[in-house]
C-alpha cells in the first residue's frame, strides 16, 4: 500500500468554514472516497490554514480517476473551491505531494529482515 501526503492552503478567513465542512462531509462523498480506494485518509489543519492530507492507496491514479468520475466529487470540489488560496483547478487536482523520507515500520521491517533482532 502506498502512503500519500499532500499539502494545500486555506484562506485565513475560511478556516472555520473549512473545519465545519469537514466535520460533516456528505455521506455520498464519504462513500465515493471509500469506493475508489482511499484508505486511512486524514486531513490535518494548522491554525494558519496549512492543510496536510494523508491517505493510503494501492493505485493513486485509479483513486484520482475514480473520484474525477464521481458526480459528488465535482459538487464537493465546487463547494470547497472558495476556501483555498490561489487555485485555478479543483483542490484534488492541485495537491502538492510531499515525499516520504522516513517510515518507522519500513525501517524496522528492513532491520528485522537483515537478521538483526528487534
């Protein structure tokens, strides 16, 4: 399973609205995310509006394509569009992906596979 992390920026005056929207995500949006393979999906929000998202997937492009084909996603992206800084495309097409540089489980597994006791 691939781990994916991304960043976006919420406008300062929109942080409360962004929080509220994500406290009550539409049921059909939740189903679409689940059905298109987004696993262990979390979004974190700093007080200054920095958004960090994380999810796990077997196939990132299939996830993105699946959501692009889901009618609810277009409605959700339109509803969220006003909250983000400087986006010319829907937020889910503007993710700034972050490189993973450390994962504890991966390193422990590597050490254990090389015969070093854990």
